[in-house]
């Protein structure tokens, strides 16, 4: 066997092993947690392009659709709801207790706010993986000024 045949076989074995392990395609964008959080917030899709869903179904497909790209909120929604301001001043310095990543994760996934109260049913109860939930919560708390 010549060295090119050995290289071809090694490459083929590597590709097959990668496919069998459930590894994502190398064409998927490399994302940091903050980039993934930003992508989810802005588009409603995670780094792999998977659409985030909610139960019941969300009125809009992304956080930014209701809360604006800068997180400023103020969008008038059905049932008299107005989307919340998600910027740092509103969530952290303007709240008692202030939102933490864990409290924001709870609000996003279960609709329970920082004081243990139920948010408006207009706020979707997003169904995210633990990683995606942490990434989008961290993005909101640290990047929306």
C-alpha cells in the first residue's frame, strides 16, 4: 500500500468516526457561548441553525422581534402586554432582587420572574437546551447595555 492509499484510508476512517459520534459538520460555524446567545436572541435559531420553539407557540420567532435588537423592549403585544426592557439597567440595577443568569433562565423557560411571579402568558416559555438557555441568558445580562 502506498502512502497516498494509507492517507486516504486514514481520512475515510476519521470521517466515518466523526459521523458515527454525532459530531456536527465542519461547515457549522464555530461559536463562542456569547455568539450563540446573540444568534439565539437575534434570530431565534441556535448556532447549528435549529429554530428554538416555545410552548405554547410563540407569537414571534426570536427575542429581538419583541424586545428589539438592543433589548429596549416597549413593543405593544396582544392582551395589553408590553415587552420588557432587557437591558442591564432594567434587569439588574433596576430590580430587587436583580436578575441573575439562573433567574433569567427561569423567566425564559418557565415564565417565572425574579420575584417568583408568573409573567404574562404572552411571554413564550422557550424550549432550549441547557447550553442554549445559559448562552442566551448570559448574552442578555452581559451584552445588552
